């Protein structure tokens, strides 16, 4: 049985980050809503209580019956998690005079306490709280303080129960990883046996048992998740896996042939379907972004269905769904909502069962598994790319000519990012989360080329840094790089006479323009 740390989510923005940090310690973990503790799960070795947007005194505050976990597992409460335990067990929590946000120094702490093993004299931690614990419950002892917060960390005496007011999961807590390691490994006894290699071994064995000699269909997009899912399944069931890769005509320059070639080199049984005629015909004259998306989505399902139906004995539909797509997240009203779950649109009468081999992995783990499987770097490190492709990067209606212009400009930009090695030896491509060019085909501006006056379209370049695409910052690309790319695009791409760089963050802008 794979041992795990259970993370109870009280709605904090950093809950997923706690999960990723625990996984980085080569320990499996699961995040569940605060009120869904899996009582019968025998694989739990410790419990972490997350932060929350609420104060313990709020009417709507998320509360649990601590007796379900107290004394049964080692427990670590973080921020609200610490306040809640203290409050529920008889301590006092009060609003601080001002909300404390930012770095603080853990000045005094109990050096002997196992939670602080290996800590430096002055350890920097990250605070973000409006309430503060003013009195600990009877039998609890304070084990660390900062200038402003007396009860910055506590332990219930003779119990494996700790609370910390700060956020060890946040990068700015310099020894946060050490603290989590102390909890997960030393206190909970984690064996640190969760690795890409162990995941592959276990999953391949499970897939073999689950799928037997059944035939499986998988839709490839060129993206990391579906590609890794395919290679994993191929390892488990080989030729019983049939992959379908649809070209809607709005992929990047040469992407369809390049990626198809990569897939074939990986030994995948893959059918490439060029359906671009159908997509261009159905999109003719359509300018509204959501309408474009709907048409592409519908056409995609139609094309995929037609191919899938040819595999008459298929029993399973495999997908590259990953953990963040499935974590039940809490919204502020306390309702459990599911983030979108991209179950393709195959008709029910096909009776296909769903197989999701990556459903427990975070994105960085998917990449590690891909690497361990021997997949080429350029496939594993690929930026995310929207399903509707360049259709949502061309303002206004879509024609083959506009796609050609955008593909050429985008190709210069992306190749440039791959080739430009920054001072620290990392390419700009690897430094940004996502990048691409946008054709502003509803805008024309005057330019001059040689002796000729031009009246053509501008191209916008967009590159962002992000951790999950929920928020994003514009990437601070070097001016020299932007100058070089702009020159090359204007000189080489017919139809473009101006290049702009998008310096908007998300929110309030979005990553895509449409
Ligand atoms: P936005 O533009 O909403 O994008 O900031 C966030 C992330 O989602 C991608 N995106 C899409 N992906 N179909 C997709 O499969 C879509 O219609 C779509 N729209 C945006 C976008 O590229 C970014 O990674």
C-alpha cells in the first residue's frame, strides 16, 4: 500500500502548494475537502490542516470534529489549521491589530523540538494572517515566537500535534521544506518512496491488471499530459493502445508532422488525421471567440468519434487528466466545486470506460515521469497550448492565409526563445510558462519598407510566467531579444509591419487574447 500524508483543505490558496511540497519530499499525499476525511483509509501516516480565508469566529468558518484524527495520526496545522485546533481545544484566538503579511524572523524556538531539527538561529518565515493565537489550550506549549507573534508555533505536550502560524509551504519561508521534512519523514515516519520510477512500476502493473487484453483509444494533443499518458500506456499494453492525433489546421508551424514523427519514434501506434478542411470551412466568417471555440470543440469530437468508431473492439478511452484537474476545490461559500474535468465528448453508446493513468500527478511530476520514460526533452518541456490553437490568437475571422502569417511569426518567436540562453545557462523558453504570437488582423497600420508604403497587420508577442495559469505575470524578456525577434518577424513575414510586446498581467488580462 502506498503510504500517504492526508491534507485537509480549509480553502487556502496555498493548499495545493502544500501538496506539491510534500510530493517533493518523495512522499505521496492526497488533498481532500476539510469535511471529507477518509476514515477507513489505512494508508494515512499523518495529517496536515491547511489555511483558510476564514477566521475561526466567522459564522461560515469550516470546522471539523478533531476527535476523528487527534491521537490517531501526527497532525500539523498551518495558519488557520493551527488557529482552529487551538481555538477548538480551549485556547483563545483574537483579531490582530493589523493583518500581518510578509517575512518575519523566528527568533526564539525550542531547538530540541523535532519540528525544528536542523533550523538556523534566525529562520525567516512567511506570515499571512489577520487573527492571532493569544492563549494556548491547557497542556500546549509555545515552541517558537517572532517579534510580533508570541505563539508562532506550538505543540500539545506529549502528543504528536503541532501548529504553526506561518506558511512553511511558501518559498519565502527559507527552512519551510526542512520543517515539512521534519514532520513528514521524522515525525510521521515517511519512507520517501514516491518517485517517478516507483510510480511507473506501480502504474504499469496496475494498468496491465486493469486493461488485460482490452483495446484502448487515446486522443493525443501534442501536449505533455496526453503524450506521457500515451507512453505509459504503451509500456503497459503496447499495440493494444491506439492513439488519435487530429490536425485542425491551427497548430503551430510544422507541429503536426514534427509531433507525429516524435510519437512514431516513441513506438506509439498513432493515427494522424488531417481534418483541417472541415475546420476551416466551418469557421469561415466566424469572429466571436466563444463561437470559434464551440465550433472547434464540436468538430473535434466529430472527427475523433469517426476515427474511434473504426476501432470497433475498443473498450477504454484513456485521457491525460492530472491531479489539479480533479482536486475538489472549496469556494468561499463552502460548496465543494469540481474544477473542469475534460472528459471528451464521445457518445455514450460506445460504452467506453475511462482510464486516467496520470490522475494522481502534479504537472511537474508528469514531466519527471516523462523524463524517466526516456521521452525527449522538447516534448516534456513543451509549453501549454490552447486546444483551439491559433484560432484564438487571430482576432476576427480565420483564413488559411492568416494562419500561415501567424505560424511564421510565432515560429520565429518560439525558435528565438529556445535558442536564447540567459546568463544563468537556462533558455528563455524554459524560463517562461507559455509564449506565442497573436495576429491583430482587425488592426492595420502604416509602415515603410524600402521605398514602399505598407498598410499591414501588427503582431503582438505574449510571454508569461506562471505556476498554474490561474494567475500570470508578463515575462521580462531582455530588450535585445525582443529587438532581434521583432526585426526578424518584420523582415521575413510578409503581411506584418509592426510588432508589439504585451505587458499585461493576469488578472485583469488573460493569457490568451480571445
Ligand atoms: P487564459 O487565457 O484563460 O488561459 O488566461 C489560461 C490557460 O488556458 C489555456 N486556454 C485554453 N486551453 N482550450 C484549452 O484547451 C481553450 O479554449 C483555452 N483557452 C485558454 C491558455 O493557453 C492558458 O494556458
